[in-house]
């Protein structure tokens, strides 16, 4: 660990937590370190901030070595960490970003870089594991009160396909019917007028939708997408087969406390 008298100025690193829904799972982009500290451990992509370089310009430069940054549909600053000893070799601050790639993209990756399921992370270097969890928490919160779903979705999609993306990111079930009702009520989706052929499975062709805008916007600042809840029946305990408002966000189930809102948003 670098002792305080030896380090008068901290180094500043930038990191990116890049998420994509792949095969129905929320996954994060990681690379395997070749050098100490934490040689052979997986880590978030990033590097050191250069002089006269902005934080965002720096993380985009470092990401370009791992993934085509043109595939990024959203990038926002997440948090800065500066705990003493987070880097055992030097005094270092780290500013992390949240990045999203749509499910339709399949960017080429270098040999030392892979996608990993967020719920089955390998051993991570430094303090990168809690940073990944913080990014997932930010994404889940913003799926409730913004239109950030556009950054996970392809240009056009069926409601069923969009539901799969929300379920993967939120970590709990969402019904297609309620998802459609809520997003249409908020004016987030627009029908394309086209339909997708059902293929070999048969059935009716599904309507295709798109997000009206592909830039971040707050759509319902007090909304919370909660997991489906069991409903108590008059004759006994809660019945898990009956669900109260599957999206958990409508019919008055909203956070109205300013303190609660501040805890979710930055």
C-alpha cells in the first residue's frame, strides 16, 4: 500500500461497467488482467486519466481498445471511489461509468475480454464487484422512472421481446400486458405499423414497436417497478397464484417520499 507521505497527488483511473442482455441474461464486459496487482483476475475495462483529458473522453478511449464504442447506446457517470488502499500499489481514485449496448449488437472482442453474467461474476480485481452491483442498481432504478430501456433494446421489437429485456435487467418477472400498458401510457413506445412473422411456431404475427426517442428522459419520477406480489385472500394467507399489479408500479403504488427518491436517483 502506498503510504500517505509518499503519495502527494492521487492517480485517477476511469472504469466502465458495460451491460448487455445476452441470451436472456444481464451480462457485463470484463477483461483478464495480465499484470500485478491482481494478475489473471477479471476486471472492468478502463485505465488512467491522461493530462488535459476529460473523464468521458478517457473512458471512451480506453473502451475503444475492448469494444466498438459506436455500439454504446448510453453512457453516464456512475460514481467515484477513493478509499485508501483500493489499489495496493498506489493512491488512486477511480471514476466509474455505466454503459449499455443493445441486445441486437454483437461487437467483436479481443482475446482477453468476455461477457460474464452479472449474477455469476468471477473473482474481480480491486473493488470492481461492488461497482458492478452499483451499476446494476442504477440501471434497475432508471428502468422504473426513465426510458432507459431504449439502450438495451434493438431499433424495433415485439412487446414479448422487450419484456425479456426488462426481466433480465430487473431480476424479477414482468408481464407483457402490463409492460405494454405502462410504457404506452407514458408515451414511450410507438407502433411501427409492421409485424413480425411468427415463424415455425405459428400463431398471429406480433406487432413491432420502437421507442419514440433514443435519448435519456425522465418519464415518471416517482415510479417503482416492483416484483409481482402475492395477494392475501379473505379465507387465508397470501395466494402466490394471485398477483397484485404485476408491474407493481401502477394504481397508487408509487414512492412519494422525497428521501426515497433521492436514495434512488443521482
